C-alpha cells in the first residue's frame, strides 16, 4: 500500500527535527546511517495527516517515543495509531524514560521485532 507523504507538513516536520527531545536524539543516534540491521529510518516523517517520530518504509514500521507531551493524549494517540495501522503500518512505542535509561533493552526490542517481521 502506498503511504501518502503530506507536503503541507514538511516545514513543521523540519521544525520538530530541529527541536528534538533528548530521547529522540539518543534513539536517532542508534537508528541513523542504517545502524539498525541495515535498515534506513527517517525521523519526524510526515505520513498522511500526521508526523511520526521514526519511520522505516521497507518494514512499514513506525517507532514512537511517548514522553511528557503525550500525557493526557493517550486516547488520541491510540486513535491516530489505529488509523495509520489501517494503512499497513506497524508500531513500536517506547516510554521516554526507557529510551534514556534502558537503551540496550529498547534496541534489543527493535532488533527482535525486525528479525520476526522483516520481509
């Protein structure tokens, strides 16, 4: 299924990349340059009417980091995720604190998902 790139979100996406949270920067350092099992990830990727934290098109995988900005928005986050899952996207969600304090476990979780789901 073709994923729609929303050009109207390009500038906002760039702004989010420039204002990344610490946990986003830390995880990006582990995902960029095909470090994760050779797969290319993009960060702050516009998809449909949303911007996701990290996206790998080959795996149809979205990785989201849930930090303080998500508190009180859990229902909206799940509705957004459900809508994007209808496009064939798969989600991994990690808590901001876990990315900062348990990076090895986060990376192992991503690696295990890839091993189980790669095409």
